C-alpha cells in the first residue's frame, strides 16, 4: 500500500530497534540539552544504586550488570533531566490564555517548573507564591469545604510508595476516599476482575518465568514502544524457539521483528530476530470472542479425547483441586455459534482452531496483555476470559506459566498497594485506623470519570493532582475541561507545564516537585524512595542529578506541607519528621500492611529489593471460595457498536510520546514522520465512502447527540487493519471518547473502541 504522496508518510521497512533507536536517543538528549547529566543518568537507570526509570513498569533482570538499552526510557530520562526551565519570568511573559493556544509538546518543552506559582485573574498570569502561602491557601480551602467528599485527590502513577502513602493518609484523615487515579483509565479492569478469577488484581509471573515458557500470548500491547525492555525478554524467548502468538488489529513492527541494539552482530549485519511466530489481526474489541472460540475448541477436543481414551486437553487434576465453575463455562461455550464468534473477532474458525492446537501443545504458557484489552466496554469480563484460558490448562502458579498484565506508569501498581484507591478494603481501612487513631471514611470514593461528573455538577470543589495531566488524559475534553473550570481551587504538583494547569476556576496553584532522577536531600540526609513494578518487585530508587532548581520540594514534602496546613500544628502525625527520613514513612507502611512489607527498610537495602507475596504464584486463591473461578463472558453492553456505517476507533500511543507528553511528531515504526493528525484506515473502508488515502476527513462520535463530539480535518492514511477498525493518536482524538462510554465494572473509559463515523472533511 503506498502513501507516497502524503507528506511525512512513508513505509518503514526495517525492524524495530536497531540503529534507528540509537539515533533517536542521541537526538532526544541533544534536543533537551541533557547530554551530560542525562548521559550520566542513563547509565544508572534501573541499576541497584540508581533510580527507577520513569518510563515503564517492566521489571529489571536480576543481573543488572550490563547497561540495558531502552530508547524510550532514554527519552523519558532526557525529558526530565532537561536543562530547559519554566521560570517565573517565562510565566510573566505569557498569559494563560496565550499558553492555551500552544500545543501539548510546546507546553512541556518549556522545561522544568522551578517555583511555586499561583494564578492571578487580573493579569491572567501565574505569579510566584511562597511555599508557606501556597500551603496555607490549600489548608484554608480544604477546611472551608462543607464535606470532605467535595475534594478530589488525583494521582498519576509516578509517585513513589512514600509519597502515595502520605497522600492517602492526608485524604483519609481529611475524611474522603476520593482517590481517582490514572489506574482508573488504565488497568482498572485488571484490578477489579482478576480478584474474582484468581484472588489478586496483579500479575502472577516473574521475569524468570519467561525463561521457561514455551508459549507467550501477546494481547493488545505494543512493547517496542511502551515497554521496550520487554523486547529483550521476547527476543530471548523467540530465539529459544518459544512460540509467540500476537493478537493485535495493527501489525506492530516490534512484534514482527526486532534488532537488538545490544547485539553487535545484528547491528553490524543489519539483521533482526523475528518475534511473533503467528500474528492474528483480531478486530477491535474482538478479543473476548476470540478467546471464547479457542476455549470452545479446547473443551470440545477434551470431550472427544476422553471419549476416545486419548490424552485429555484440559488439566483435570488442577481443575478439580483448584477451581470452580467449569461446568457453567462449558455450557456457555457449547451454546455459542461459530459464525457469531467469527464475526465478532474477525478471524475464521480455522485460525482459531490453529490457536487452540498451539495452546494445547504447550507445556507452559504466559499470557501478556495491555491497553488493547482493558480500554473497552465489558473489559472486566474480557479479563475473566483471559484467566479462564490459562486456568483450563493449569497455566497459573507453576514455572513458565501465568498471567502478565503490562502496567503503565512506573509505580501505578505500588500506589494502589499503599492505599491510593477509591474502593479500599475494610482490612486496609481498619489497619489505617489502628495505626493512626483515625476513623477512615467507609463510603467508596470517586473514580476519574465520577470525579469529573462531580466537578461538573458542583459536588467537587477542590482538585489536587499529584502528577499527571488529568483533563487531557480523560475522555471528552469538552465536558472535562468545563468541569475543571468550575473548581474553587485546583492544585497541580508537577515537574512540567501541561494543559490541565491552564484550566482556570477560582484559584489554581502550580507546585514544582523533584523528579525521580534527582537527588532528594532532606534533614535526615539523602533519601531513597521505593516503587513496585508489574511483577510485584519492590525496590529502592535514588536520584543522582542535581535538582532542576533549589526551590523544588520532594513529593513527600509537598504532601506533608499540605497536611500540616490542613490539620494544624497540633496534629499528632509527625509530618516533618516523616519527611526528614523516609525510613519512618516506610515503617508506617509496614505497620499498616505487615503481611506485605515486613522488614521493609532492611529488604529494600538488598540490591534488587524483594517480591511482595503473590498468592496465585503459589496457587493460593484469595477468593470468596478459596478456589480460582471460571467465569463466563457477560453480554456486551452496547449492541450498536460497529453496526452499519459505524467504525470502531482505537486510540494509540505513537513511538514519540509518553501518554500526554509528546516528545516529538514521529511514529517511526508506523511510517509517520513530523505529524500526528492522521487516521489509519483500511483502504476498503475508505473506498466504501468514496474516499482514498491522503484525503482530508472528519471523525464524528457515532452516538453523541447532534454530532457535537468530532475531530475534523485529519488525513486518512491507508493501513492493513481489519475492516471496520480505525486507529488514531491519543490525546488528539479524546473528544471522540464519551465520558459515559466505559466498562461498567471498573469505570475505565472505552478509549480503544469509540464508535465513530468517517466522512470527507466538511
Ligand atoms: N514510551 C512510552 N511508554 C509507555 C507509555 C507511553 O505513552 N510511552 N505509557 C505507559 C502507560 S501509562 C501504559 S498504560 C502502557 C501502555 O502500553 P500499551 O498497552 O502497549 O498501549 P497502547 O499504545 O495504548 O497500545 C495498545 C496496543 O493495543 C492494540 N489494540 C488496540 N485495540 C485493540 C483491541 O481491541 N484488541 C487487541 N488485541 N489489541 C488492540 C494497539 O494496536 C496497540 O498495539 O505503556 C506505558 N509505557
Ligand atoms: N484516548 C486515550 N486516552 C487515554 C489513554 C489511551 O490509551 N487513549 N490511556 C490512559 C492511560 S493508560 C493513562 S495511565 C492516562 C495517563 O494519565 P496521566 O498519568 O494523568 O498523564 P501523563 O501524561 O502521564 O502525565 C504527564 C504529566 O505528569 C507530570 N509529571 C511527570 N513526571 C512527574 C513526577 O515525577 N511527579 C509529578 N508530580 N508529576 C510528574 C508532568 O507535569 C506531565 O505533564 O491516560 C489515559 N488516557
Ligand atoms: Mo496507563
């Protein structure tokens, strides 16, 4: 397919990785003028004596002796370790109204925030404020609320365990469970659905398991861009001869072939390692149907095998000892018709039978998945199907087997472990009450979408954001941005300027914090923080760079400052002492969660840290019955999706972005350079509308009243996608995602299957 005539669109024929990746790192460091500091920093990313890379939550290999190359980790570090600064004189030169006209890249590219700033309506500018005055203003605003539930405590998943624990202590002591967090937009279906299936909302595998798997199933994740260090693991597995099955509507280059920048031979000979042994271009939102099809094959073949005395296909010993619910699942599968399965997943029965054959032959299988599975209506129920598939052959809780959700932010899993959760367990709250002598609220708090609704309706008046870019990451910016403008006070703890900071209500504060790469010096000396990766490994992270400004405070110090201002000088929590030495915060985390964190301060001093207990890894199922559960698929919530001329839009990350942070405008592996205003479409879907590649098109949300939600003037780019599926970049296309279009169970927006109509640009 040729798009040669579209400016900036040209096919990329090479493998992922390779020289292109090395060149991109050089460019990122140069652009950010971060060569010296960033270059030194890179050598310490994910090393026992260094800091945890803010790029992703993939774990580190035990033998961290060699420098693990990661292009996008390098970009994340360079972006934070930049020598550019957004100082008060910058804010004096530019009004907030003017800054709102800047794009997301240019806003963050101003550089690191250096001073606490407060919005001034008269001049429409952010002006400097002292830390003490900022804290007083926050304390006053919170104390003035009629109900603690009028405050929203948002967290993005970069905060350390220490910052997150103090943050949830502040909110709970204040009296609310309103902790919307980025997990609500990300892996929440994992957090709510996996506990039903296996008793824990986290992955069950360790990195070592990948050395023993003979089959790896990759559903809806793009590791070449989003978890680049995982490519080393997949490459090793492929070279060993493990089968790697990929399920993705797009043909992602890194999942096809990868050249390791660490392999002198591949670099010198321009060769690459094939990754996927089999590539299945499942239709958007079709994964649960596909997995049901595979399970239907397995169950049928097992019945046949038993009748004929052949070796069974299912692991009956495991099923009998460890599970409940197979009969109901089997009955459900028996009732499914093949044409419906084929139609829903976009794959023919023969290919589904092929998957079943490969899976049935495997002795140890790992199933990995990302946002392609979690950001849909009915996503929680789809996650149950992934667990079902593994349980059928006893593929959880033994070497080389298990489930591997690929988490997003580098500490999003840890933040949840230490209490940033709008629906905390009674056991956690009781422990908080015991340790702190408080009465924590029992009412559930708001998810991200519920927080937006509360702001919209005037039920929420104060918003505090511990990192992130709340309004731009959320769906439907029209409604979300208007909701932010109704606030009495918004407080943004941040490293860099973004659009959320510019949405003014009555008052706004911008509070600059240290980044993970920086030295964190407190009264008790140089501090380390701790983080938990996707595989439940907790380890220390120590910054090495000189802070971007000597006016910055650490996140724990900012949270403590707010808490002191809210609770007053007589509050019994020794906030200042806790910040002086983070060991004291960790001792409190251990006191609240002894079964997870016993010996916390000693164990993080061992290089590599320690693994939290993971029941399913030991075949311990903390479900109501004490067994793992087979659960049938819940009926799809909205039958209108994908009907008639409605297409399903999936919103993606380019290779040059970190969520709402846009490093640059290239998406190398998908062949797009210097622009992001593209929509990837199957040429037949274009032709059916009298359109062709290169045409200017409009996308309109299919079921929004009066076509209000639209993204106009995009360029159509031909792509090998299943019919009825289109793809475009996030956050530019978030207007097409409805706030109420979400997974019922978890509240996660359906960012990966927005129903849209496509037409020539008006
Ligand atoms: N460099 C970089 N690293 C990151 C991030 C970043 O933005 N940049 N973000 C971080 C965060 S917070 C997260 S959550 C992770 C995200 O990491 P991923 O989960 O890899 O995120 P996405 O880019 O959203 O891509 C998901 C993949 O799902 C596919 N897909 C879309 N719809 C479907 C579907 O219906 N079914 C299937 N099977 N596949 C589908 C897409 O084609 C794409 O390949 O990465 C983290 N790491
Ligand atoms: N359409 C669509 N929307 C999506 C998604 C999608 O796939 N499609 N993905 C969703 C997902 S998975 C997620 S996780 C969310 C992400 O939502 P968020 O986590 O809210 O967004 P980020 O873009 O990661 O936040 C970037 C900002 O974080 C701040 N920051 C960076 N480092 C630090 C730090 O160390 N400390 C502090 N305090 N601040 C820091 C900077 O100011 C930066 O501007 O977006 C969601 N939105
Ligand atoms: Mo995420």
